[in-house]
C-alpha cells in the first residue's frame, strides 16, 4: 500500500464524516449540538484541505516520485 492510497482512504473517511456531521446538524433542534456539529464539520474541511494538498504534492510535486516514474 502506498502513501497516496492511504491518503485517499483518509480523504474518503473525512468526506463520509463530514456528511454525517452535516446530517446530524440538520436533524437536531438542539442549537448547542447543531453548533458543535458545524464546528466539527469545519474541522474536517481543514483536514481535507491539508490531505488534498499533500496528495497533490505526492502526485505532482514530489521530485523523488517523478524520478521513479521515469525509470
């Protein structure tokens, strides 16, 4: 298993959690809980931003990967 596939799995898990938090926020009438779910969703957005950036770096910008691909 490669680092890229591990990151892709993490991204998929984050997307799933984000969807769950969004549904939970919409389905509760408890404003405190709704706010917490939205905060958790925002945290996941930051995680996704980092993971997607890291995946892009590994796929495109990593010179060691590019050298391996040329061989």
